[in-house]
C-alpha cells in the first residue's frame, strides 16, 4: 500500500500511528498516512524561528525564480509519483474525475509560474526588492513593514486541489509553512512541497503534519499566523482569532437586474459554468442567482441544462460531475436539501431529470445537480451552499439589492444599472465583485482572494529616517 510520511522540517518521519484513506469506488484501503500527535507538533514548532531565518537568507527574486521552476516540476516531474500517478491518486481518494484534477493542477502551476504578478497584486509595491529590505518609498512616502510571525499554519480541506494555490505564495513571502492536509486529499500539498524543494527551496522550511482535529488546533495555536479551510462550525470556532484567516463557505452569487434580467438567455452558459464547474466543489461556485426578472423561467431553463449532466467514468475527458468519496455523505446532504423543500422552494432539476438526486453509477454514489426555484428571499433555501452543483434562483425587487445577499465571496453582477453598481461597490460583505459577464469561477491571481495574504503575513509600521541613513 502507498504510504505518505510526516515531514518534520522537510525530513520524512514514519509514525506508528497511521490513518487510511480508501478508494472512492472500491472502498478498499488505498493509502496509509502517518499521523502526528499533539506532542510531536508542539515540540517541532519550537524551532520555527530557525526556518524563518533560512528563508530570510534568500532574496524575493530568488524565491520567485524557484516558484517558476517548481511550476514545471509540479506539472511534469516524478515527485516521487509521476503526474499521471498523482492524478489517479487524487481521484481515488476524492472522487474527482481525472480531467478535473488536471484542471486544478494547471491552476496551481499557473500561480507558481506567475508568482511575480501574484506578489505585485498582493503587495501593491512598486518594487518587490522592498520585501528584502523591509523598507522603501512609494509615491514619495517612506514605508516599512515587518512579518507578523515566524511561520504560517494551514488547515487544508479535501474538496478540491485548487485551494492550495492560496497558500503557495507564502514561500515567496519568506514565510515557512506547517500544513495539515485534508484526510482524503493528502496528495497535493505533499507534491507542491516536493516541487518547491526540487526547485531549490530548502526542505527545512516545510512541515507536513497529517493529524487529528486536536493536532490541527495545535498547528494553529503554535504558529504566528494561520489559515483555515472549513465549514461553518470550524469558521465559528476560530473566527474570533485575528491571527487566523478563515476560508469557509463562499455563498458566491450571480445578480441579474434590469437589462441583465431581461436578456438572461445570453448568460445561460456563464451561469451553468459558475454552478457546475469543478463539480460544484469550490467556494467560488455560484450557489444562488438573484434576479429582478422572472425567476421561474430562468430556473426552468437552467434546470434543463444542468439535468443533462450525468455520471461517467473517471477517465472521461468530458466528465462533469464527481462522485462523493463517502456514499453516506451524499445521502445526508440530499436529505438535508429535501428537508427544506416545500411549496416555496422546488427542485426543478429533479422534475426535469425525473430521477432522484442521489445516483449510483459503476458502484459510485453521485449527487446530481439541483436547481431550486425559491419564491421568497426570506426562505431558508435562498442562500445555502452544498458541495455539489446546487443553485437557488430567487426573484427580488431592485431595491432589495444588494443588502439581501448576505456574506458573498464572489458576486457577478449582470446589469448596466450604475446606481446598483455603486451600491455593490459600497457593500462590505462582497469579497470579489465582477461587473459584467465574468464567471464566478474566474479568478485573477493579481487580486487578493478572500483576504490579502501579504497583509495577513506582514504589518506596516510608521517609518521615518534621515536621508543619510536610508541610502
């Protein structure tokens, strides 16, 4: 059986305590992953300042060049798995079809290859060499900044490999990483570490700690800064800690108003992509559509498109939906959706499809798409998110927008209403705003995503110096 070790400052460590991830189809053990206990993690974190000192010995330009090399290695090299072995492993324990794994690989490689652009977007500095000196000048004003901690601990999910692109720039920002991988997706962070090391980044700046919830909490408590991917309960548990950047449900949305609502047909492809891309597993997947037009008509058309999505084999290059690795989870999610359906919330996709939402194909369990027509913005299903292609379509009055939306990671606004644009721009609950026909899935990596990693890892200070000391 395959085995993944703990990495203690880059050194492999095989634990007597292991967890086993199973193959989503056969339900047979697929990989053993060494588990780190709380004491081991606590002991290792006492040395994090030494790892920070190692990265401080490199220039930002050197680390950017290493990230560029790591991009190619991540896509093409044996690390130690071949690229195809990696694709098959991620698919085996998460259920993602091969084509979706490869798309996520391209996403991660793209961030590594574009690291200079990413850092320019995050820092807004005119010269990245300022990251080496900790000081500089912008618009004629002196500035200075310093790291908020010696390292960053990251609690990772199992839903999709693409999320790992969010922590990857930390190395170029001279911040060592202590990673707790998701139990069903230990592969991608391990491969990114190996790619970075092959590109010249010292292995000693990486920690890889598969562990329990208690171990994950120790990672967050013991590192200077943290990043957490999790559900509502996990986000609530750590939401009061300013050291932790929370990545919970996205509740991403599409708005159609005035001319956008009247011409919704031309945006149907965009809506399908926003809802169903990556099998609905991303926080940037659209989970609700809000229109000032005829919501029932729009929902019906969307249901007819999404009802065409069917399970296929894992190696199908056109696969559009992924099975859930745990069949019981699929049944529980579907039952949760059904429990909230009533006369004011109807799954039109199920009616078009004429079959149950839970489907079994070649021994695997799938959640087929849902399109819920919701007649009231106050209904509980108006603003919900699930880890499969699911969308609610809600009709609202123009004046209801945008305050009815609630927290929103990505909002695509299909409207030419300048006053609505201004209200959206002023809304503090929208993380990323797309004005115009842009899929919620389209990410621009020179823009911060759900928090700015540079601002999370560094703090700006007031700074003055006499000219002869600045040099």
